[in-house]
C-alpha cells in the first residue's frame, strides 16, 4: 500500500509539471523618443575664466621675479649695542607710520578702514603686526569679489582697493589720483613728505620723498618748483599718465618670461604698442643727474663716497635741489614716467644750485 501511494504521488506531480504552455504575445512597438531638454548654463564658467591652474601658476611664477617677493636683510644692533640680529625690510618698518605699506596686515587694515595697529621701540621686539617678513602676497592686494555683476559693474579683479581714487598722504588728503586698477600701486608708491620751504634745512641720510614717489612723478606734482628757463608741464598731462597706466606698462604681456604680469618689470611689448623701440631713459637725463649731483657735492649737501645726503645745514635753494635729485633718483624710471616734468626739474635745479 505504501509503494502504491508513492507511485500515485509521483504520477500526479509529473502531470502538473508537464502541462500545456500558453502562447507568448507579440512584441509591442517602441514608443517615440521624447524631445531633448535645453542645456543648462555652467554656473562656474565665469569663475573658471580666471580661477584656473594655468592662470594661478603663471601669476605665482611671475610674482617670484618681483622685488615685492624678495627679502632684503639688514644687519643691525639694538640701542645698547649688546645684541646683533637680522632684520628684513618689513620687520624694520613694522611700526607706526610704516605698516600700511610694509606689512600685509597693515595694508589690509587700511583698505578695510580698520584703525592701524601701533608699535614702539625696536620693531622686531615690539612690532605693530606679527613679527617676521610680511611680504606682499596674492591676498594682500586681492580680496573676494565685491560684486559678481560684471556686466554692469565691470570686472574689478577682486582688488582690495577696488577702483577707488587714492587720496595722497602728502601734503594733505585733498589731492586724489585716479588710475583705475593702478590705484593699488598709487596707495604705496607716493611720497611721505613735501619739498622743504624753510630758509635753511638740516639734511640727513633719510632726506627726501621716501622710496616710492612714482605715482606723483607720473602725475607731475610734488617736486620743488623753481622759476627757471624750462617750463613745467600741466599736472596729469604726461602721455604715460593720460594714455597709459602702471598696470598697462608694468603688467603687460611678457616679452621673454621675465617681465610683465606680476613681476611688475616693464615689458618691451607694452612699450612697442606706442613706441618704435623700448626707451631706457630720457635724452640727456644721466648727464643732467650727474651735473646736479656734482653741484650738491660742492654745496656740502651730498657725499658721493657714501652715496647719501650729508647731515649739513644748507640754504633753501640747495635743499630743494637735493629734494628734486632724490625724487628723480628714487623714481627709478630715468625720467621715462614723465619726461618733460623730469627735464624741467633737472634743468631748473641745476640753475638754482649753481
């Protein structure tokens, strides 16, 4: 009976497994493809135009060729002459009155309208801003964009100075210079004093307009104006002022990889856009500077051996001639920034100092 039941079970399940199959239906037709949507706008397209590896590496490479990227070391002693130490240019000037141009933090505070910090005594031991070389870097001059509405507001290169005109430090803030994106340069490349006006002047090795008078020489102001045989041009009339700018000449397309861009060395390509050849100095400039230096030596105002002004007291005409000599020398363009103004300062100073 058990065997018979087993055979019946097997027979039943086999019958179920082998039953007839239904017929498959015919394949349906494919539907019609939908219409492609409109491509969206790449949200980073405007950013990538500037913020890319190629641009960044190019800016960094040219910046390393600049004077701003280099450290100049000075050996010195403290007041008691018991300690020797090394100061960089920015360390030495990390004190009140210097920090807005000689430290990155000071410049940023000035641009942001923040009260500048102060330091006293030996700068390395009592600095206004954190000690150490505060070289100019990307973030010294550049901040985040003040606007992304480039179509209406213009591309501002994200400069902290933006495009605001610069009120000069000397003689007062009533005179402003506006050179667009070059205003960043004007902030620091301007005199820190004015030509002498008293009857007699005591000179020193630090006498003069300081080391960066380029913007005012370009403008055609801040020289000691003698009445002489050579007329002075109207301020702001120099072609390099009215038809060019700091950035146009010093940040143009590089000639050989060592100039232009963020090296800030003037590039021949920029010169050749207007000149048939690259000028190196104004005609007769070197000879006139040598003549004026000789007169200042004869008047006891300049020490040729030390290559510096003396500590003597001189009359006003000699002091003003010394000022103009320092102004032109510290400009370092050999008169090219403003040829007619440089020539007038030299010729009239030579006449007055004789």
